[in-house]
C-alpha cells in the first residue's frame, strides 16, 4: 500500500514538473478567482452582521436635550406610548449609557474622570416601518428633543453595499473561477499529452484506468489546493490591513460584530480549490486517458 | 486455446486493415506472423490486447471475449499478456531497470517484489550490465531485449512481439528470436511478427502469412521448405 501511494505521488510530482508556465497560469488564475470569492464572502458576512446589528427598521432613537430632566423624559415616554403608531418607547438613562460606553472603550481610553457627555435616550418602536418617517418628524417637534435618528437610511446603505459586493465579488469571482477551471483542465490535458508514452506503457502492462488517471487528478487537485492556499493567505492579509485602516478611520466600526473566522477562510478556500481542480482534472482524464 | 479469431474484420478507409480473418493458436505454440508493411500485422496484435476493436467478428484471448470486454476489464486481460509494441516500447527518460520496474509498480507489485522480479528478467534476457542505462544508450538489440524483459516481467502465459527484429542485423535478430524461443520453451505461447525471412527459415516454427488484410497461408511447424518458398513468393518478403 505504501509503495502504491509512493508510486502515485511520484507520478503526480513528475506531472507537476512538466509545463511550468501552464502550471503557474492555472495556479494563479485559481488563486485570483478564489481571492475574489473569498474576499466577497468575507465582506458579505461582515455586511450581513452589520445589517443585523443596526437597529431594526421599526426603531428610531430619540436623543433628548441635556437640559431635559428625568421627569420630563418619563413624561415624553408616556406621551409617545399613547400615540397610535407607537408600539413601545424605552428609556435609556444617560448614566447607564455612559457606563456602557466607558466599558466598551476601557481598553483604549480612561474615561473615569470625564463628566458624562451623553443625554437621555428614548428608543421608539413603531408598529409599521412605513410610519417611521412621520413619527420621527412629529417627535422632532417636541422642545425636549435634540435629535431623532431613524436608521433606515443606514440600513439601506448597508444593504445596497451588500448587493454591490455580491454582484461584483460573486460575478467576477465566478467568471474567474470558470477561467481557472478551464485552465486547470487544459493544463492537465497537456500533461496527459506529454505523458502519452507513460500512459501507453501503463496501459499495456495492465494498469487499471483508475490508477493511470489518479496522478493526473491529483495534479489538478494540487493546482487548486496551492491556488486556494495562496488565495486564503492573501485574502486574510488584505482583510487584516484593510480592517486596521478602516477602524482607524471610523471608530464606530469597532462596535460591529466580528467577521468570518480566519480559520474558515484558511481551510475553506484551499478545500474549494482542491475540489474544483480535482473535478476538472477528472473530467480531462475521462476524455483523454484511454487504454 | 490461447488465441482465436473468428471472421474478424477491421475497417480502415475503403480497403480495410483486416478482412474476415480466422486464426487459432494453441497454448504453448510459437507462431510467426509474416507479411509486408501494411499487411495488417500490427492491427491484428492490437485486436488481441483490445487497443483496437473489430468491426466484425470475434476475438478470443486466453478464453476471454476481447471483442466485448469493457475498457475497465481490459487491464486484467493484459496482465496475462506480455506485449512488445512496434512503436515506443520503452520510456525514454527511464533506465532499463526503471522501465521494467515501472510496469510492475503500476500493477501493484511492492518494492521488494519489484526488485526481485526485475533482477530475474534482466538475467533472463542478459541485460544485467545495462540495468542502469537509458534506452538511448542501448544498441538496437539491447533495446528490444529490454522491451521483452518488460513484457515478460509479470510472467504472462502469452507473449506477443510486433516486429522485434526490425532494423536489427542478422546476428542480433537471431539472438532476439532465440530469446523468444527460450521464453516459449518455458511454457509461454509466443506470437511474433517479422519481415525477416532468414530467421523464420531457421526457427522452424509455424508461419502465418498475411497480405492486404487477409491470411494467405498457414504453414505448420516443421512444414516443407517448398511451402515456405511459395509463401514468401506470395507475400513478397
Ligand atoms: N490508425 C489508422 N488509421 C487508418 N489506417 C490505418 C491505421 N492503422 C493502420 N492503418 C492501415 O491498416 C493497414 C494495416 O496496417 P498495420 O496493421 O499497421 O500493418 P503492418 O503492421 O502489417 O505493417 C494499412 O493499410 C494501414 O495503412
Ligand atoms: Mg506493423
């Protein structure tokens, strides 16, 4: 068995050493395709997480003026809840919000000595997202209210961004993947031609079709695997650099939930590459390895 | 019965490579297949190991119906046959030793069995000295012996050799035929194609003559020289 495996691996290695240029082309195309797919996957995952972390389309956040007293805040809450369109209003007292904020930023800054800059906040839930603009407008007119934020605009941005990434990433990635598959198919086909004599000798001594084909299939799998491993490394590297840069630019990004775990990318892309590579190599051997 | 062809035709173009060929070869026989270039000798061999399929008729080898074996069944037939093809019998980038070992590994021999078997067949064909040489470093006769060694490495009951004496001088040709006769004496059925009249005369074995896709005559072992003369005249050797 060991001898058998050694023989097959040796044959695979011999295959890989032929047509270095073709091998490089196949591997790098697979790599680029998988980078696009992997990058798109990671971005989509992050955007999905961001979208679900945003307040729902049913909610608006109402920030009161610093001058408003707690009593006035509670009165406003009661008044809002009496409105037909409002399902619920929740008060987040400024001390509670500040405590949370301090904890969240504790690692970066010491806020212990700073006076609380946050106002009281009411989170207002409507019964129907369509009513949100009208309700927000009406709340804004109260003299107690500093600002009303309804997050539908942000949500729309995230969703359209997500659509864009899906189209570009999956579309271009898919096309490139197709190109990679064709290149791997072609490389394996050329290897088969360049090893016509070996194939014939093996066939004449009675090697089974399967064992003659296996080295070529492993060749395709190796191309996909190497392309996928390169893609995973580059994608994770780029993601790390980009996210460092972006969180530096926009601190609020730190509040977003974490993205796709690196291990998923590290294992997923090479596996995907190997599977695809093996599949089209298998296809090439079906057509070109005959006995 | 080692080989039986029944009404076998192979169509190539208008004329066809083989036309209604019938042939029986018993186990243990030694058979020369003679005929000018293009007579259909190689085509007949390819039928025997399933590289070509007959357009019509039946091909039986070692009791198996080759004409209807599936591709995945052919390997197991070929393991019982030693095949010395006319073109490219050796891998150019491997040494003699590796060439013989390669086939054995491909059908699952383990390393120690490979070593043992390669040493045995190298001794049998007299190539111990050349084991580490590449095919390009061998003389024509040595290359043929290496190809025969590879073919018989698996100790097959049937050996077919397609023009193993092509381009060899008379002495070397005879050495190759002697080797094949020795393999035949050890029990294998041997079928060998050739153009070489001198060695056919000298070997005194059965001779099957082909011309333009048909079997013209079949002179049994120990046949009269006159019959052979007529045969040579008819197939223009
Ligand atoms: N692949 C092929 N395609 C077309 N014709 C072929 C092919 N192989 C052989 N032939 C024809 O079949 C006939 C027999 O060829 P072959 O069996 O090689 O003869 P031999 O081995 O006796 O020289 C010849 O006329 C040859 O031209
Ligand atoms: Mg021929």
